[in-house]
């Protein structure tokens, strides 16, 4: 009986560990004959230096082909550093504004704050920061405006979310909407933004008083919200993208989890469920998520085409 009990405990332990590795996406490299997990390793693009999960065969940012030779040990990235920093990295006047010192680092394509905006080498392109969460510009934007929003502290990926985090996630989304509004209305100056598109968007919104279909509220219905799993960073971050979309690689099946699914899973199951094999097969036949993103992109382009 003792041996049987020990055997059962051993089987349960092995099953538990296998499940944990499975949810973190175990990757086998035939080149090196080794196993890697996304928690400790990442594929670094040789062209644009973007970080990619091990399952990707092309860079989400520049579509460059990725192979096992691009696998690198995962270091602390800018999102993880900012989320755990105790420095005050908010913009001027302690509001959701960004320093005018932001520029583009030609070597990495990263948004950087110069002068007093740089705290101990940590990138501080932060648009909003409070005790609970931070919102900053995405280093590799996939849309006209691309925000990265994340809870402060330690959240590795969406698997760390529980039902109690629903309120926090909703607060982050609400604040992202306000930040987007400030950027569009010119209250926040983002030097890297496409001024032509911004001008057209302002022209469309200015007609919102007469035509409600062109109001800012209607425009923001096209914002794309979601997370990537496996996560490319050491810390979870939520994407808030205002089209036009520049690259659709971010939304490839089955790595993009819309905010609606994340909140729905947390409410119904208390945790985020990854896509099942049957769901992935269905998405390969008809990707409802990607089609929704493309529809938002098309609607936004139609808005901009009507600008006077």
C-alpha cells in the first residue's frame, strides 16, 4: 500500500510538471537536440532585434525568417524593468503625458527618452503610471497608435490572471482609452506619430458634432485589444492598437488572445484557457479573430478616406 501510494504521488507530480511545461509551450530544437521553454528562452530577430516566442517561424515585427539559431537566453526586458521600477517615470505635471525628449534609437528602433526622462538606463516612454499599472508606447508598433499596458509587480503572462483581476484589467483598458484620446486630441505630443493620419483623424472627429458616426466614441470602437500567449516579454502586456494596422503578424493564430476572451474566461472559469486543438483547427480554416482585426482596420481606413 505504501509503495502504491508513493507511485500514485509520483505519477501526479509528473503529470503536474508536464502540464505546467505544456502550458508554457515546450519547444524542441532538432538543431541542438535540446528542449527550451518560453519562460527562459526567446527567439531574437537578427534583422530588427525584436523578441519572439519560440513557436514563431517569422518575426512578428518585420516578418524575417526565424530559426533555432536565433534562440537566446531571456534577459529582463524594458517592460519587466518598468513594471518593477519604483522611480516616478510619468510625464510632465504628473499626468498622462509623455516627455518631448522621446526619439528613435536607429540601432534598435526603440523609443527612448533622453535627458531627465531616462532613469538608470530604463526606457521611460511612459504615457501613464499609477500604483497599479503602467501604459507606454510599444517599441515595435503594429498600428498607427500602439500602446502596451501592464499591471505593475510580477505577472509573467495571462496565465497569472485570476477572476479577482477583472476589475484591474478593465481599469487599464479605460485608462488606455483616455490616453488614446489625449494623443488624438493633441494633448500629448508623440514625435514618432504619423502626422498625416493624425490630421485626417482630427478632421473626421471634428465632424462628430454633426455626424455621430464620426465621433471619437465611434472611432474608438475600432481599437483592437488583446494579449499574446506565449508572451514575448518577461512580463504580461496588453495591446491597445488604433488602426490603421501596419503589420498583422501580431494577430496570427493561435497566439493572439482578444481582451474579450480573456475577460470572459476569467469570469466563467477563473483563469484564462488557452486554445484547444479543435479551436486551433477551426481558426486555421476560418480565423475569426484575424477577420475581426481586418474589419476594424478597413473601417478605420474608410473613416480616414472621408476626411475633408
